[in-house]
């Protein structure tokens, strides 16, 4: 999608600090980390937010979570724990309008979030 920051990152037009990539998704470190580990998982296909997901996206979302579990294990945070967050819309605090999953780890995270 034109003028979408994460589409440009997915296309390699804007550089990112990549952790993992395949034909469906890209995983890269957040530019403004909120925890010692903070990476983002995005589909390469433009989807505005989780509010736009349908049953047809089930394989993609399964792939996202399976990849997060594998990466978390590789980073050694599978036992200490981590948080997966997708912000939706204005009240959800979504600033980039391309579906993304935050993965935060290596600190104790408060609940409820602010
Ligand atoms: P949101 O607020 O939409 O849930 O999350 C957007 C996230 O994208 C924020 O955590 C922000 O730091 C991150 N971000 C924004 N611009 C860039 C960028 O150009 N590169 C990277 N790696 N992260 C970005
Ligand atoms: Zn996009």
C-alpha cells in the first residue's frame, strides 16, 4: 500500500533491523524499544489492523504465533515469559496502520497496561 511505513519496510525500501523473514511475514526490532527485547511481527501483505482479520487469515495468524514461539525460544525468553500485543485503532494506541504484533520480553511487564 502506498505511503504505508510498514509496507515500505516489508519491501525493503526502508531499512530495518531484521530478526526473521519469509514469504509471508517480516520480524524486526522496534525502533523505540519498550523492553530489553521488543520486536514487531508484520504480514508482508497490507492489512490495516486486527479489526480487518477474517477466518481466511487464520493460517497467517497461526504462522505469526508459531514464529513468535520459535523466536522467543531462540532468544531464551520462552520460560521467563513475554507479551504479544496488537494495538487496534485510536483507543488501542495504534500509530502505524498496518497490522503488527509487538513482542516484549526480558522485564516484568505491568498489568493492566496504561
Ligand atoms: P503501534 O503504536 O502502532 O502499536 O506501534 C508502532 C510501533 O512501530 C512503535 O512501537 C514504534 O516504535 C515502531 N516504529 C515506528 N516507526 C518505525 C520504524 O521506522 N522502524 C521500526 N523498526 N519501528 C518503528
Ligand atoms: Zn502497509
